[in-house]
């Protein structure tokens, strides 16, 4: 299946990265290469882009998409949490800009066999990096009821998490849960009919929770943001596009702490902790997609863009 993914807030992101023509930029979630292509287009002959993605399909697609830029684009199959190792292997200490476009790509959702979608039948997979062994099937069939409840409550923010966990455990006692539609039906039955018929698909939040758990999405994000800010050159910017409140909350807090790291009690007349600001938050409020973009790409509806500038 051809890798397709529409880059959200493409122009806005590139503008806010404040691209220096001869700079070095890191795209930690290169996907199909849309944002990377725009960054490279704005760079001069000495500018360079390092693209990372844990999905080999994305690396193949981006390699083809960015081929016109030759060796100015370097693509690496890795998780962005390992970005420092990637940069070190390339002899790079500092970069002038970093981009993270989080969440699941359109390709991953639309390729049924990847198991991300609750609307098409496929094996329960949901791996962003298919070289890893653990799949969504393992989580659904081996986690305890308490672990499932915790995961669905915390990562899916579903008010029916306890009942969903109970129904999953009850169903797998009969036979292992193998496919996406099997799981979606189990979830549907766990939610009261009066709720089920309102709003979005009843399985959406649980599928999100399993995906986040399996791919360690929030752990990876928390572990990366501070180090990424440290890797920016003075005046360099970091842009992060999130697609749900849990991600956005982590980015917002990390940027706020980097801007104002002081831990002194608020009644202290002067700062005594000695912690220095590492820069400033460029976006007071997160940017969202325009009405025009939403009409062309409804999946951009939940996207939020936040930007930080290194001092």
C-alpha cells in the first residue's frame, strides 16, 4: 500500500520553525516526508535535515519523497527517543530546529493490516515499529483486568474503563481476542446503549489507550523533550504537533518549565534556586488548523501546535 499522509499545519509549522537557510534540522517523526520536504525546500545548499521514524514504511516513503535533495537529507530508522545517538553517529552536536508530528499517520490508520483501525477487520497489531515483537494482541490477552482498567482509564480517558476491562477479560476466557473487530464489538457491548449511540465510535478511546501503551508514546515524549531543548542552538526552535490532550499537556508543561524553571516558593522576593530559563514559549496558545485545512483534512481537527525557542 502506498504511504500517504497529509502534513498538518504545514506552512504554519515551517514558518514558526524560523528556518535558517544553512541550518541543521531534525524531524523526529518524518512520516511520509511532508514537513521535511518543506523544511528542505526552505534550506540553502549547505542546509541539512535529519529525519527519524520508527516505521520502516515511512522511511521508505520519505526516502523517495526527499530524493531530490540528495545527501542534504539523511533518514534513519529509529525511535526519536534515541535522537542523541543518531546525531552523535552523524557527528552533530547541535541543531537549529526540531519537529515532532505526533500520533498515528493516515497511512497507519488506512492500511487495515496494521491493526490501528476499529472500523476494518485485521489482526490486533498496532505496532508503529514492526521490528518489535509485542503487539496489541499481547496486551489485550495478557494484561490483568486491573492493568487493562488502568491503561484504558489513563490513556483512553474512558469513563467506562472498568466495565470495558471486565468485558475483555470475560471474552478472552472463552477464546483469545485476535482481531480489531472482535475487540471493537467487546467494547461496544461494555458501553450502555444510551451512550453508545451518541458521539464517536465506542471503541475509539480504548484503541487509543492500547496504541499508546504498546508504543510507549507518552513515556517516549516525556523522556525526549528536555534533551531536545538542550540540543537546540541559541535561537533554535522546537515545534511539536499533538493530537490528544495527554500529549499536549506534556508538551505544554515541558515548555513552561523550560521557560520558567524556578522552584522557589511564590512569596520569595527573589529567586534563590538558581535555575535559569532555557528560552521562551513562542506560542502563548497552541495553534490549530484553519477552517480551510479542516475542510480538506478532517483529521487535523484535534491537532495543536506549540513552539519553543532556545535562549
